[in-house]
C-alpha cells in the first residue's frame, strides 16, 4: 500500500530532528523546517509514532478551537456561526479521507491563533502593547461607529 499523503516523509523529518540529526542537504526533506517545532514536545511524549499522532491531534484541536472561538466572538447570527464551524471543519475532517500533515495542522494553527488574537482585540476593544501602535484612545473613539451612533 502506497502512502499517497507522504506521511512517511513528514514523520521521517520529525524523527530525524528528534534523534538529533542536523539539517544538511541530504536530510532537509521536501517539507521544510517544521520538525523543529515538534522537537521539544516530542521529547516530552517519548518520541514514538503514537505520541507523534497524538501531538498532531492536539495541535489540530487547538487550531479548531481558535477558529470556533473566533466565530463565536465575531459572528452574531447563530445560524452563520454553525455554518462557519461546518465550513472550518469540513475540508480537514471530510474531504481529505485521511491525514495530510503537510497542510494540517502546522500550517493552520498559527494563523488561527492570530485570528483569535485579532478577534479578542476587536471584540473587547482592547488596546494593548501590540494593538495600539501609538494611537490615542480618544482619537480612535471619534472615528468609531459608536461615536456616530451616540451623535445621532
């Protein structure tokens, strides 16, 4: 049976890094340096294939939870939230018919974390270190929709 999803190449890169093999022109694999992301967690989970799959499941769960929380924070309609949750879950859980680790979850988890961070800033009107960039709070209120609703 062939591995049409290239799971062997993905795990081989991670396992090589786990064993301490440095990147060279012979060992970089075609999928990049994502294996460095998994090195420390794999050491904590003893480095076998079962632990690797469980770790990927946890990273995928984190990506889904971040996407669902983003929908919860930004979309008011319950029907649209459900449709959005199905749209988020369907490509990964339904159409693949198996695992395709080169796309999921390591290339999706960081954008989902950033989307959730942006949603929290928008929803809570939080002006933190990263979100302000020197902007004055009163000046930003003047250009917000709340300012115009209160004026009318």
